[in-house]
């Protein structure tokens, strides 16, 4: 199966407010987080960096703790 054959899972319907994925929730520390991310990648090969990114994404999605929100964030990131 080629990459183009994969489809994004559908989010389940749920009530509540819409998720604002564009909101800055880092309290003005976006630059600090970005610097930490760059530092974490320093000295890594492209393959090691890809692995770090994948692990970080899984850790953060687990912290989100909600599949619908996680799927919405993945869609949002792909559309940026």
C-alpha cells in the first residue's frame, strides 16, 4: 500500500466547544521550547532526529489524552 492509500481516521462526534489549535498556550515561552527542541536535535543524524520527533510526538499526544484532539492536531499540522 502506498502512502497515498492511507486515510486519516475519522474523529468521533462529541459535544463541546471547538478546539482552538492556533492558540498559544506556552505563556510567552514559545522561543524557549523551540530552543530546547533545537538543542535536543543537535548532533543527531537525520534518522536519529526523525526518531526523536516520532517519540516526542507520541509522548505529547499521550499527554493530550484525547484521541479526537490528537487527530485534530495531526490534521492541523499537516495543513500548515
